[in-house]
C-alpha cells in the first residue's frame, strides 16, 4: 500500500482558512487596546475566539485541501502577533517585567536575521519545528492564564504560579528552538546541495520549504 498523497500547497488567496486568519490579524490591535486598558475579560474573549478560529482554519485547510502559501504566512503571523500584543500590554501594565519581554522578542529578531540569511542563499524559510510549536503553545496559553488572574483576582493564587511556570518554560523552549533553527540555517547555507537538514524535514533539494 502506497504512502498517502501530500496535500498540495496552492497560490489561492480567497479561502475560508485565509479569511479566518485575516480576521485574527484584524483583532490583534483590538486585543492590544483591551489588554492595555485592563479590560481583561473582553481581551480573553477575543483570545478564545482567536484560538478557536486558529484550530478551525487548520482543520478546514487540511480536510478540504485549502493549504495555501498565503495561509502558511498568515497563520503563524497571527499567532505571533497575538503573543506580541499580550506581551506589550502586560509589560506596559507591569504584570510582566521588561527583561522577559526583551528575551522573547530577541528570539524573534534572531529568526528574522536567519530568514534574511536564508533568503540571501536563495532558500525558503525553515518550517516550524515541533519544539518551536510547543514553545509558542506554552506562551500562547500562559499569557491568557496570567490575564485571567488580572481579570479575576480571586483566582490569582492558582493562575499566577501556573502562568509564570508556563511563561518561563515557554521562553526557555522558544530560545532552544531558535538555536535549532540557527543550527539548521548554518548547515543549509554551508552546504547548499543538502537534501535534508539533520533533525527535521526542513528543505528539499531545490531550497524550497516543504511546509512553508
């Protein structure tokens, strides 16, 4: 029995998953304003909607073969911008220290630099590593847990230690994944003919990203 066919990545723009991703992007500034103003209950509602729509657009994209190049850019961008908005809002309010904000943002700056290096060598972006996905997941849910304690102070005895544990663990894994990306970039750029990068199915022989 042959291996299942891989879903094709199309150049379509108007798809249901892409529309949901656009909506999530549009909600980012709304979410940021709500967090800065301290409207944590409403901010959490926006975040819950974003989380559900993120799950739904992924299911639709895979099930109905609507995986697109645009979607592969929009989906992680929306997740990262939501995390960034939560970080800014909670840092401005003093819930999160500035040093932690700088640590997390510095890792994203590292990825931008790696992306520029790959582009210079005519390689596509590295696909998201499983460790990177888990780190993002930790941060994506840790920050709302901290916000939950701000919205409902009576729950802070539980949300504060759980939220902080997830934030610190997520930040550590975030950087660990970043160092793995740096290693993969080093391997690929030193040997442009490499077919596989150790540890992940990163790039094909033509220097194109398999997963976007």
